[in-house]
C-alpha cells in the first residue's frame, strides 16, 4: 500500500531530475558551443560551407585595408581593386558596353576611411584591371564629391550619389550642420537632379518631443559625425509588383532611403521630391491598436520582440540597407532591412538588455513582418548576431539570405529557417582610430554583395570545397595535458 502511494511521487521526482539534467546539458551546449561576438582568438576566412545548401557565388566587399575584395565561397580572394568603396557597387555589364567586372568606388580615400568618409574628393568607376573609366569630384559643388554610404548607377547611365553638405537646417540648428543631399550626375558630370534631406524635415514623422530633442542636441553639441540624420542607404526602388498593380508610390525610379540617427525608412517620389511612403520613426505609436495598448507599450522599460511571424513591425533602430527585394528573387517586392537595434532615435529608441540585431522582411503595403532572422534562429543567444552600426542583408536566388554583421566583419548565409550554411570572417584588417583617440585593429565590413559567377571575365577561378566547422566546445588552440578537456 505504502509502496503504491510512493511510486508515482518517485516517478515524478525522477522525471523532474531528468528534465533538469537535459536542460543543464542544453544550457552548457548553448554557453560553450556557439560563437559570441569577438573573442580575442578566432579563425578568419571561410569557417562554414555547405555547397549543396548554400547559394554559390562570389561576394564583393571593401575592407578597412583600403581595398575592395572579390572572394569565392572558400574564401579565396579571386580579385582585388586597390580602392575602397563606401560601398563598392557592381555594375551590370549591360551598362558598361558588355564589359564585365566594373565597380563604383571612392577614388581618393585611403586606408582610414572613417575620418574621411564624409569628405572624400572623388568617386569613380573602375574596370576589372582597376583603370578609372569615369570619375566625378572636381565638378561637384566645392570641388569635392563628399559621397558617403551609398552610390548607384541608374538605368539611364547617370549615377545617383548620397553626399554630405553643410546646411543650416531650419528647425534643427541656427548654424550650418552636416545634411545629406542626393544628386543625380550625368556621364559628363552635370548634376541633373538633387534632393536635400533637411528641406523635408516635416515629412519624416518626427514627433514634437523629438523635434525639441533634435534642436537641443544640435544647439549645444559640436558637429556630430555624419550629421543629424545620417542617411546610410539610397537606392532606386526598382521594378516591383506594387507599381505593376498601379501603386505609384513604388515607381521604379523613386528612391528608398533610411536614416541611422532618426530610425525611419522612406520612399522619395522622384518627380515631386515628397516622401510618399514611410516606416517609423515612432513605431509603437503607429502600430498599437488602442490608446490603452500604447500606454502599456510606452511604460514597459525594455522591448521584448516576438519570434513569430507574421506580425506588425514593432520597431527598427539605426537600421541599414533597406531595399525592395528585386524581381525574380523569393520575396520580390518586400522590403528587406538589417535592423541593427543600435542606439538611435529622437527620442531614443528603447533597446533590449540582451542585444541582438534582426533581419526583417516586411510587406510594404501592410507593414507586416513576413520573415525575420535573429541569432536565436541559429540556436544562439540574441547577442550571437549583433552589429550596432553599418551592415547589410541581401536575398539570394535560392531563398537564402546573405548577411553582413558589419561590426565584426562576419559575412554569412542563412536558410529561411536560420541555419548557417556559409560563414566567412574578414581577414583584411587595418589599424583605425574610429571614434576614439587610439588606434585599434578592425575588420569591419560596411556592406557585402553577392556577385554571380557570370559577372567576372572568363577564366576567373572559383572553388566550392565543403568546409565543416569544428565544435567550438571541443576546439582548442593547444591540447591540454593528458588529453583533458
Ligand atoms: O567604422 N566606420 O568606418 C563607420 C562607422 C559608422 C558608419 O556609419 S553607419 O551609419 O553606417 O553606421 C560608417 C562607417
């Protein structure tokens, strides 16, 4: 009788102990088995590669060493141009008389682009051999291009540049501050269209409190790096299903921009200069359905993001590389953005205690997140994937996404479910001061772009040998005595 009543309790205790054991094993695995941002020793080059599940291509990026690198999946550098691109942009051979391998870069910046990026002299087009075939700078107002953060060759052969100008922005500051001007430059170097961000302050959705904070920040502080909004992305909308269905806001030659400092993403109408579509900057007020829900959201100290999709956009903070996924790719027409979850916003966005960047794919009509990637989707803590600034995300033809976790120089490809099927750590370091007075060693990558094998001149090699990574929890630089772990 006694035994009969004890048995179920005993079974319960054993089950609980087993569950506890499984949980602790899982936690130890999570703690020891995954990469955490920037340990002082780690491999560079390709660290993971599954040639069957990855989308196989070259990858183009500029590095702090001042060069632009083209690598294959195994991390071999197959080509190098000795100029830095901010970012480098591959040109379609259809726009270069059929010649393969042309890119847009900055011509004058050397190995320390951080200090110079808002004051560069000249941008240009390089052919495969590095010969300058087009340049623009001396014809710019003031004789300097001052291009930063983005550049794009248009279908009509003109070049669209994001530039920095000194401008007294009414409502922000009584003195001239750094503002952002988009210019379209013809082949002969004439500015044929321009748009200045500071003239459109009222269209960015900044709240009265945000406006007051902006004024306060710029009346007291010295000139901030990058100016009051830092546009870090500027690309034509491109052909898309929304325009085809009659929505003029998505006209292919309209321009997508995003602002690192004010956390909004917007589309500029090329004809009128007006903002015709916008996401942010104050997401909670936009997306909460009721006054009551807004109050709850505003009083909770730190955001906790849902891991399930679809759901309305909750926020972006200091985001980068917002663009419509080009036609022909899975998700075409949706907005893909690297949501850094970095410090940003007037008023400042609330950030999680456990940091983590996110890739968000958003239906621009409904403003619903239809897919997202966080470190958690790769079985890592949220901070296993984090870059508070720079960075990019690009959809690939097989549905994978190429991500540049810019701050750590880690480029990787994830499947739709978040499995990492290719990973590469930028080995091209240089010493830079960044925001401080002392030089440090950095391998950051502003933007990484997939480049089809067909883009390069014939006979350019590439290899596709699988790379199976070691288990971090078992990998040692030297073996411990007696094989101890
Ligand atoms: O480290 N950099 O060279 C650097 C830092 C910030 C930056 O601006 S951001 O808006 O892209 O974060 C660009 C480059």
